[in-house]
């Protein structure tokens, strides 16, 4: 998988890549880009799968990432988020990877939102929701590539884009994984089983498809 991502020109664009593998919490926290320094930290002991993945309870479990968008991304208008969702995370508003400083400084990837029970990606003030005919399958991604384009991806394929001009600053508080960080307080907890929390920059649509395809092929080979 890693060799494939390097061959595709994707690996160099990954800032965080957390497979959540190893069967125990300490192993599932390890980041593959810079281990130890960039590890996530689980809160309230979510369930770690014996092979790969983490299941959050939707009530009080999440992970801190230490990644602050305002300093971690080179640009407020060029970033990508990805999460592989095995199950759960539907109905109501449930955040996979998200942070909220204000209504104009928020970035997030949601497995579901209350109004439609559909996946959503928001960035700064604009949002792009999967259209009504699309439901979350496995790979959930969000990408902002310019100040007036944000896409949501399902299984590596864009479901459309929002072209609202949005060129403000990124949030200055860290992402949470499994919930949204609202100025230091977790909220909108997901009850999904997730893996491969990914933060990146500089990726295009072809890169998003490659990322999902390499992960999906890897999981299929594992029999997951």
C-alpha cells in the first residue's frame, strides 16, 4: 500500500496517516508519516479492532490529533481529509474529523448530518453535502482545492462541489477524530467504526481516488 501511494505521487502529500492498526490502543494511535511525534491520542477508550479500525461509542469517545489547520496546512484553501468508515455513523450530526472555531473558521468531515443523514464536508464557511441519491459506502473524503471549490468524495469519487468563494483563515484549534472540536470541547460524536484518518494537502481528484483505491485494496487483501 505505501509503495503504491508513493508510486501514485500521493504519499508525499500526506501530512497525517493513521491506519488505526495493531489491535491495541497504543498501536492504533501511531501515525505512519512521523511516528510518535504525530501520533493521535484516544480519549475514553474506544474499541480497537483486533485487526484494524476503531469504533467510537457516539457519546464520549474520540481522539485528539494535535494538528492545527491554521499552522498545519500551508494554505486555508488547499487541504484534504479522508476517513475509511466500516459501519455506523448514520443519522443525526456525527463528525469523523472536525474542528470549529467560529462559523467562518470551521473544517470538518461528517459521516452524517441531521437534516439529511447524508455525508458532508465543510471548510471555512462553505459546505458540500453528498447529493440525496448517495449514501456513505466506505471511503469518505473532503477536499478544498481553491478559494471557491470544495468537494465531497465517496469511495474516491467526487459527488459534486460547492463554488462559494471562501478565502478566510483556517481554525486555530486542533482537529478531533471521532468528534468535532468546538473550541476545546468535543461534540457531535460519531458512533462509526473508522480507520485511516488522513490529513493532506495538494491532492487533486486523481490523488483522492488513488488514496481510496490503495487503502481499499489493502483491506481486501487483509480480508477485512
